[in-house]
């Protein structure tokens, strides 16, 4: 059976009612919601369809990350059910958070599980979803990574540069939808990508200066040091937790084991006067990566069998 993972990121992490709507929409299509997923009040009985791997909101990022997998048809149906509720509630004109964003559904990556689908078939699926999303919501949709066709930049940081605030004055060139930004929903980046691991390392400082310094050093080292191949890093303040954060995407996890990166961050932060308080895995992880990710708490539902 064809199986695909969807890791949709929504630009809302503070409004409890919206978070519950997102959770409820996914649970209506979930086979067996994992017990460690935060409870969502008033949800209907689950309907067989997708497996829910991750659902969590972050106040400082003002962002909710969801991860669910299943057949392409089930994933598409679940995604549009969440869109029907979440996109009615999110207004980026009133949105503030430390995480870069350009859309209410900010980024929507798809990852093929195992060899259940060809890359060509998965890209075709992503194009179908992108076209439908643009038509339903009059929304600019940019294809990225493996789905990008050569029309524009293919990586997320380049597409999202300047964030939502930079969009209203631009004439856009999306793959689908209008050439102007949606006034409330912004624009969405969507496509098929390879596996990545999203790892946060939190520091005992509210001032983000040290986190930013560590992240900057990672970005410089990845140009010459193979230990940091494909590691993207940003430094953030987490004022609600009196912490700062080195937020990383390990885009080539076969070459950059999690533990080695976390241990390097710990040493670097200590050398400039801080300490690590906790680490977080955002989203999912392949089973084969778990053995080299012992420094990060992993819940069973986050582990994906390829």
C-alpha cells in the first residue's frame, strides 16, 4: 500500500480553541490516536484513515506542528479537513512569534515511507494537493524541494525570506494560485522532501545572544566541517519559559547523528557561559536514527517505520 507522511506546520500556537480544532480534525481520521498526544476535548470517534504521530503547539514560536501518515487519499482528506477549520481561524495580520513564517499553513512537506511510492508519483500527489489548496482558498502555493520545477528557489529558507510582512508589496510567482499574497493567510510552501530531523536545544538564558551565536557558528561550520553537513540552525528567545533556543533542522540525518550535534551544542554553550536545560524532538524520527538520538526524548508514536 502506498504510504506518505505529512508534517504540516500551522501558524498558531497560542489559541487553545484553534489548537483543539486542529486536533479534532485529525482525530476524526485517525486509526488509533497515540496516548501521549495531548487530549483534544469534544472530538468525534476516530474514523480509520491516518496514523497520528505528533501534535504539539509552542507558545513562543506561535506554531502548531502536526505529523500524520497513511495512504495518499487519507492524508489528503485529513489535511483538507484541518484546513477547513484552522484556516478559518488564523489571521497572520495579528500573528506574532519567534519562528519564521509566511503562511497560515506555513509549510506542508510530504515524505514517502519506505518504497511504497515512486518519487514521481509522490511529486504528482503534492502537485495535486497544491493546486487544490490554491483553488479552494485563493492562496499562492509554492512547490519546494523535490516538487520544485525550476520556477523559483527550491529551499524553504529562501522562499520564506522576509516572512509574511514582506509579501504584501511583492508580485509573487507561485506555482499555483494568485500572484498576490492572501491578506490573511499569506502563502504556503508545499512539496515532497527527504527525511529531516527537527531538534531544539534549550539554554538557561532568556537573552537569545548565546543561542544566536551558537546557531551562527553552526551555519559557518557547515561550509567546511562535514560534522555539520546539512544542519540548519537559528537562535530564538523563549520568554514564556525564561529560556533561549538553538533550533536545528538536520536535513541529512544519515551524515549528522543527533547525539554528536547535541553534544557539540552543549560544549559550545558551556564555553561561552550557558548550559543546556532540555532538548526536544519536533515531529518524527526514523527508527534507524533512534540509536544515535539518545540525548533527545522520543515518544513511541514519533518513531516511523520506513
